[in-house]
């Protein structure tokens, strides 16, 4: 197996760890953190490709830069929402937000 | 000629449109001018055509004005067909139509629907003219429906009166039954002959199978049974008396009801090749003749007596046509139109004088105050009973005699009995109305007066042909002018010479008719208490006759109740439970389905995220399989 | 490859580091411990980037992820109160179902990524210089660049608006 394939496996594992965190944790902050893990996994995969595929070198790096930037924006807004909700409901437990039930 | 033929129906149609649109606001009380003018003009044109055909009876005018339907194999036109038969019909329709228009000016004066009445009258004239001049069955049927429509409109003319509007409905519905038969007949005709044009169908008669021909003739006859009020579809005609008397005179005596007779006469080439059909026609006609006469015997409403008399006379016409006396039947149609129309108009004059009273038990002694009405109606009555030398004698007694000479002895006897009864009821009417002492209240009596000239002149005008038409057209019997005139139409009929046998037969029917008059004289003038005692002696016979042999009750029980019951069942079961059940059930089903799926909506974002993940995994797997 | 023949060794260390830290984020009961694990994970990823000849990205990773995003998240932790205690549930009801599904996903994705023939070239590590990167950024990809700055602006404003205290009387 190529070196790059190892990096892919790593990325996949990290992605799924993060996915589990998003799906299974009750604390919203931890959910956001797990989301960041998933994004990092994706970045890993991208950089792996950029590194080992000459044709994609510059663009791969750029793509990762953009992902990082957008991830930053997303965390900001996401946490702002969580805090705003917290002000109203005094809770950051994800399954206590179920007004749309049914 | 084409222009004239086209104008005959078009002028009244224009009159209808104009009067209907403008009548209420613009024309008001003078709404009668245009329709009457149109009727007169059409009469003039009809007379022109009649004279033209008289001059050359072999002349046949067959003109297709324009193509109406051209669809696959069916090609029908708006076309006109003028021959001696059509000419005679034009004479009857045009003359009586015009006379009734003038009469109506007087009779309908002050009515709030004045303009409507004349508009409908003109519409009727249009439809009737098209009917008698049509050159194919489909156009004739269109006009057939048109006159049916006008009949409905005019019977229910005083629509605020419940009984009138119901009578109109009854007329239309019963007619519809007959019309259905007519339509089936046309369908069969088209299947057999490939066309509905007279000339094409009649040329091809030999090629049709006897079963098909029988079917066509019987089905067409069903239409005639409806339109001409024969048993069992006669029930609408007495109720049609709810309409104004001019309507009864025009439509239900002289023209529309004759449409059935005309249709059978026109289909002569079809019927002579189907003896079974002719027997049916004859049977129905004969039965209806005596049946209606028996009912007329006990009716107390003056218009009902004349109505049942019309049914009986129409039965006579079908009896004639069915037994082969084609010319005599048409001859009777011609004369009957005049004297029956006269009788109706006269009764209208009587009703007018009696301030709306129609029950003869409250009349009496009117001959002194209403002389013109009396004498003209007397002529009509004598013609009706078949007394020499009035018109009815020649036609009716010729029919009766024909039955004998053609070995239809039972029919002959029934015809004589009917003639006898006709004499009784007709003169019962005359005696109860005009003779004796007046039996109404003093206020009504004070009001009795002869009608204005606008109404009496038409009576006189009609009395003339009622008196003379027989002599002029029918002498000598069996080989008179009318027989020669109609020979090109009824080409297989031989004119028979007038021999001693025929003379004796005529005498016999004359005597029978006179005997009927004598019986009426005895019963109603000499011994007026006798009819009451007879009725008491035979209560069931009297009741049967008075109640029209319970025909309406039979229909109610046999037809109307089951249909209403069926409709009710359809409502409570099919509509409520099946259809509503299905629709509601469907809604319930979707509700259940929704409730089933509701747990999926947890409201928690994480469960949705899980769903997304699962979906993505599934998609990946599918794509791998598809590509691999 | 950086590290030459020892590359696989370095890779194993970094991979273990990342994965352990990741599990630490997802599995710890305390939010603060999770945050610390996260930071460590980010560091590990930065090392991984460095291992793949991308020093630039490693630095950017540290600057932004460790430097900014982690701070934001810690702010969030400070501003909210997370309950704890003996009977408190840390994992939700679907955690049991989610586990096998996630595992299956991991296996699936790994298998697919590995079995594809993505690479045509060998293992030559190519490293675009900063000059080359910036020329790409400002010439060919200037539009995404501008759009991203818009997104950042919008995110800033949105976050401020969202997190504002509502004190109107």
C-alpha cells in the first residue's frame, strides 16, 4: 500500500470519530468540536492528495486554506447560535431542543 | 322557389328572436305585431307552395341548402323536400298557425307574458315548418325536438302555477321516451341504409332485411306514439290543457300531434314492406281510439273532453295508416286539423265568456249569448262526429268503410263503436255547454258575452274548411281530388271506384254517428237525471272512465316509485357509503400512514444527521455496486 | 519524503497521536478535557501536514485552529454551563445505533479510498512555493478568495448580532 493510502485511512478514521461525536454526544459544544475534527480529517485527505499528485499540488493547498477559513467562520457563527440559545433555554443539551418534534 | 321555401321557416324564427329580445322593454303591448306578421307571411308563402304543388302533383322539390353534418359515413344536410304530402302539411300548419296567432291577440290580452307567448308561438312555427319540410330524418328529428321544446314552454307558460309547470315537464318527459325510440330507429336506419336522407333511404328499401326494416319501423313508431299521444304515451296530452287555449288548439290538436302521423305517412315506403309493423301501428291506433273515447265520455272539463277526443282521432289516423288507408288517414289529418282547432278555439271563447270557468257542470244555455261561438262549434262538432256533408264525414267514414272492404271486420266494428261514443261525448259537450239553463253563479252569468271579433273571426275562418274541405277534396270517396293529389306519394295505393258497397258503408257509419248524437240528446236534454243514475248503477265503470283508467296511477306505481326508490338507494348506499366511504377512507388511510411516519420527526437535529449519514452510506454502496 | 526512510515511523507516531486525541474529544465526560484533547489533535494534524511537505499549511493550521478556533470554543465553554453529575447522561439515546453505523462507514470509506487508483505518479513529494501559491490565489482563484472574505465578514457580523444581549426595556 502506498504512503498516501495510509493517510487516507487515517483521514477516514478521524472523520468517523468526529462523526460519532456529532451523532452521539449531548453537549452541543462537544458536538461543535467533533465537527472540527471532521473538517480536519478532510483537510488531511486533501493535503495527502496534494502531496502525492503533482498535478494537484497548488490547488490542493489552496483548497485546504479555504476550508480552514470557512471552518473558522462556521465555528464562530455556530457558537454564537449556541450561546444565543443558551441565553433563552439555559441548556446546551442537544436533545432538549425538540420543538419541531412531530 | 328555393328562397320561398327557405323563408317559410326563417321568417317565424326571426320573429321569435326579435320578439324575445325586444319584447319586454321595447315592444310591450305591441309585441304581437311582428310575430303575427311573420305568421301571416309564412302562410302566404305556404299557400304559394301549395298551389304550385297542386298545379303539378308529380313535382318533387328536393333541395339541400347546406351540409350540416359530414362525419365519416354520415352526411346530413339542412334540406327541404316538397311533395304533395308536404304541401298538405304546409296548408294545415300555415293556416291554423296564422289563425291561432290572430286569435291569441284577443285571448292573451293583458297577460304579463304577452311578448313571451308570441315569441314561443313563432319559434313553434319555425320548428313545425322545418319538421314538415325536412328532407332527412335527422333534421326532422331536430325539429321534432324543437316542437317538443315549444310544447313544454307553452304548456308551462303560466309557470307560476305549479300544475302548469308540472304538466310541461310531464309532456317533455313522456315525449322523451318516444324520442328515444325515434333515435334508436334512426340509428338502425343509418346502420342499414348508410344514410338518413329520405330519397336515399326510400330508394334502398328492397335491400334491407325484414328484421331490420321491422325494427326501424317499430322504433320510429315509438317516437310517433310519444309525439302523437297514443297509448301508452298519451298521458301528457290531457295535462297539456294547463296551457293557454290557443296553445291547445295549435299544438295539441292541429299541428304538433300530427307530427307522428306525418312521420309515419312520410315513411310509407318503409312501412309497406313491413306488414308486421303496420299491424302494430293499426293495433295501437285502434285501441287508443276507443280507449280515449271511453274516457272522454265522463270528463267534466271542456278542454279535457276535446283533448281526449284528439287522442281518439289520432288513434283513428294511425288505424287508417296501419291498415293501408294511407290517403284516407292523411285526409283525416287535414280535416281534423281544421275542426279540432276550431273546437279548441271555440272552447277558449266559452272559457273567456265564463270568466275562466272550464267545468261544464257550471255551464249551460250559452247559445243565446254566444251565437257565433255556438254555430261555429256546432259545425266543428258535426264534422267531428262525421255527419254529412261536413269535413269529418268524408275522411272518417271513409276510413271506417275501408276497414270493412279490406276484411278487417273487427277493426270495422271497433271503429263504429268509437264513432258512436264520439257522437255521445261530443254532443254531451255541446248540450251541456250551450243548451239548457245556465248553472253558474250570478256574477259569472252577468259577465257572459260573445268574444270580440279578433277571436270570433278566426272561428269563422276555420269553420269554412271544417264544413267544406271534405266535399271539395274527398268527392267522390276513394277517388276524389285528394286521392289523385297524393297518388305520387303513396304510389302503391289504387283508387277504388265508388260502388254500392262503399255507399252502404258510408251510410252505416253516418247512421251510427247520428245515433250517438241522438243518445246524447236523450241523456242530456230529455232525461238529464239519467246520466247520474247510470253512473251510480255502474260505479266502477264510471270511476275507471273518469279517472282515465288509472293510467297515471299505474305509471306512478310501476315507474316513478321504483325509480325514486332506486335513486334513494343510490343516495343512501352508493353515494354515502361507497363513494363517500372511499374518499373518506382514502383520507383516513393517509392519516394512518402519516401517523406511522411521524416518529421519524424527532425534532432533534442529531437524529436527522444520523439519517443523512445512513443515506450517504447507502448511496456509496449503490454507486459501488453499479460501477463495479 | 521528510524524514526519509523513517517516514513510516514518524507517520505511525503522528497517526496514533491524532487518533487518541480525537477519541479523547469524543469520549471525555468533561467539556474542558474535551477541549484540551481537541487542541492536541489539532497539533497532531499540524505535524501531519509538516510530514507531508506542507510547512505552510502546518503553520496556518496552528495559527488558526489552535490559535483562533480553540479560543472561540473555550469562550463558548466559559459562557455556558454544562451540567454534570452521577446520573447525568453524556451520550444520547441514539449513540448505541450510531456506533455500528459509524464503524461501517469508516470501513467503507477506507476500503474505497484504498482500492481506487487515484495516483498515477510515484511518491514524489512536490511542494509548491509560496510565490506560486500566491500567484494562484490572486490570479486564477481571486474570485473564491474575495468570496471567502465576504463570508468571513458575514460570519463576523452574524455572530455579533446573534450573540448580542437583548436589553431593551
